[in-house]
């Protein structure tokens, strides 16, 4: 299976069903919530290895330079639902923190 490298590319995902359930739960008080996983929770290698494991697939991950994938016409968030470009447009994208913040005064 073609896999956008490097294996240590950080990823942060939010399960849309879990998020919707949380937001629509009347027992949850209003407020501001940060719902992403902590920075460094997993990387592309861990995510895709988990996908192979839970599906019990016999897929072999073929790590490929993201530039080669882009050159082949695969566009992040369109043909591949996982962003793998780490350029300036997405700088800091996969590095949100779930640490508590103090609101400005």
C-alpha cells in the first residue's frame, strides 16, 4: 500500500462521530474545548500500521516521498484524506496542543 512518508510525520485526528456526540450531548456544559489529541500522540507510521492491524490486511506499507505522490497527481485532502504536505501553507497544522490555556485578560 502506498504510504506518504516519512513514518514519523505527526498526525492529529478527531473522530467526527465522537465529536458530534460530544457537542450534541445536553449534559456537556457550554464553553470552549480543544478536542485534538496531544502533540506527538501518533505519527503516520503508527496510524497506518494500526489500520493494517485492525483490518487484518496483508498489506505491506510502501513508504514514498510525499513529493513523488504529489507529482503523480494525488492531492492531499482530495485523493488522499490525510494531509501529508509539510510546507508553509500547513506549518503548525499537525501540532495543535491539547494543554489547558488561560484566557487573555
